[in-house]
């Protein structure tokens, strides 16, 4: 998932534990290149990524 700040627009990609709700930060997403790298590294597709504000 992507956790985004409403105030700053900063976006962090990571994974959320569905049982505990704990979010594990993986990497800062500054641009489309970063997002593509995250998806490549973890084998996820854009449609599988949710965004939380």
C-alpha cells in the first residue's frame, strides 16, 4: 500500500499487516520511477496497491 500525507504529499510504499494494522515502511515514493521500482522489487501490480491518507 501507499501511505500518503495530506499536508506534505509525501508518499511511502510499504505493507500493512491485515491482523494488527501495523504498517511497515519500505521506501519513499518521490516519482513514477520509484513506484515502478517498488512494484518490480516486490512483484506487485498497480491495481494491487491501495492508498491510505
